[in-house]
């Protein structure tokens, strides 16, 4: 009977509910549990207090890889030793006629295909724009912001202009991938073939001492086409200007692609510009232009603008011819 009484006592103890305390220590109350469930987790804003770093390695065009053996059947060492002939000195008092002209070269034209020659040589890429960029990065010439050569470009500014834009990537913590520690701005890879136009600033001077007309190139600038996100063309912008007299020693060391390749017909880039063996059209001149405007600013029709450029060219030619009497 004692065993039966003990069995019923244990059964009654199991059926009785446990008495809850008013202030439990191990479980939260119902209201506190509801508030915790409704509270949103803390958010992390990566734009606040995150350092921004710039990675400019993507704008580099690559160092030239010279051949370890003579890649020609003849000795070509004299090419790198060439120096341009110095210009003839022109006195200001002898400049009877002087007009500045701005031209544009469309590299897609047949006569200008040599500017986009796709080849690698001992001195690197033979694309004309790569030649300009290498000369600037090596410190041989200075890149300028305007055609009057008043403000030089720094190397970082040049890399940003060459890249034409940037991509932003987040750098996360190795131990905690959900935490962003920095934002890296990477310059886009630059394609030199995307630049299809060059701008040239020159001055035509009639020297009365020698009774002849001189054409002196003052500056060269690559022109880049800007596109919107939807791929629509937005316009054109000048990347940088280079003072041409400073560039002549560099251009004398690079050969121009010649499809004929006959004898001494192989010329350097300096000889090409001095011989004016390129196709171009006039954008602006100082002749009868008191407002200092481009032709397209006062002549909207593109065909009439080209004809106005030919008219300026004819005026310069006629000025020299009219000085002589037969």
C-alpha cells in the first residue's frame, strides 16, 4: 500500500502546472519578445566613412618589348638616331601675312589610314595615338589642357582623360564579407582605336624676306567621341594638346607605314607632317573672324561648313599668288 500511495503522489505532481515567477531571469516577457521581433536589423551604409582609392593601372598602354635579335635583313639602327632639321628663323617684322588655322583629321579616311597602323615594333605600338601617349608618359613632351598651352596636365588627370570613365568596385573584409572596407575606383581600359579624329593648330606666315609662304604646325590634339549610357553619341571632346615643336624629335624616331615600301620612300612621322601628307578640313581660322567662332557655330549646315573651309584655304592660296605680277 505504501508503494501504491507513492505512485499516485508522483502522478498528481506531474499533472500540476509549474508555477511561473513574475520576473523570470532566463526568458523574456511576452511584450519584450514582441518588440525584439519587430525591430529591424541594423543596416550598413557603404557610402558613409568608407575610403575611396583610385587604381590607375588600367590606363597603361604597356611597355614596348624590343626584339632580342635583329628583326630586319638590314641595319636599322640609324632610325633612332635621326633628329629633325631646325626651323628657319622667322622675324616678326618680316611676317607680312600671318593667319592661324585649326584643322581636323578624320582617321577613317583612306589617306589617313597610316595613323591607325596596327603593328608592334621595337619601340612599341605604331598607332599614332600610342606614340603620343608614350611620349607624354616618358616625359619627352608635356600634355596641355588648351590650344594656347597655358595649363599642363598632371599624370593622374591624363590617365583619367585617357580612360574616359571609371568603374567602382567594393572591397570587402576578408574575415567578414558583409562588411565593406573600401571603394576602389578603377579606370576603364582605353582602346586607342576609339579615337578617330585629330585636331591640328597651325599658322600660315608669308615671310617677305624670303618671299615665300611658311606653314608651321603649333599643336596636335586627339579628339575623343563621348557616348551616353544608351550608346548614343553625345559629342566630341579634346583629350589634350601637345606642342608640336617639342614633339618633332620623338616623331623623327618613328617610321610611317608605307604600303608601297619602295627604297627611300619610307619616311618618319615628322617628315609626313612637314610634307603635309594627310587629309583634313578646316574648322576655324583667324581670317575675318572677329568673334573667334568655329565655322559650325555660324554655319549649321555641314556641307556649307566644309565649303567655307575650302573658301578659307583658297583665300590663303590667293594671297600668296596675288603678291606676284606677271
